[in-house]
C-alpha cells in the first residue's frame, strides 16, 4: 500500500477511535436535544396561550367561538407538530376542550 494512503488511514482511524472525537459528537447531540426541548417548550406555551385565549373569548351575546382559519392555524401548524414531537397531555386536554366548546365560524 502507498505510504501516504497508509498514513491517512492511520490518522483517520486514530481520530475516529479517540475519546475526544466521540465527546465532541456527544456534545453536538446534546445541543440538538436541548434545542428540541426548547422548541417543544415554546410550542407548548403558544398552544396554551392561544387555546385559553380562544376559550375565554366571547362575542357580544356571550357565545364562545373560533374561526375556521384560526382553528386550522392552531391545529395544523402548532398542535400537530407538537404532538408528533412528543408533547404532553395538557395541550391535548386543551385541544379537546376547544373541540367541545368552540363552534367554528367563517369570520
């Protein structure tokens, strides 16, 4: 085998086998995990805020309501991705309460 190729393979093998390389990879994975947790927390906060806002909003006759666009935005762009990321039950309970208590309006 060519001396240069053998040297490159030896260096590459040493780097991959070193604990420093794997520690760096672990830190990278930990950061991604923290970013996912932070994103999940922000989504939870927004879901709870909007859900409570919609549940407490009433028209001049005291009726609760939500528009189709508001519900679609809430469900498609917040709740579904949050649920797929492993969101907890409090957001699910709030969504179920919204489904039960809020009739859809066009606008």
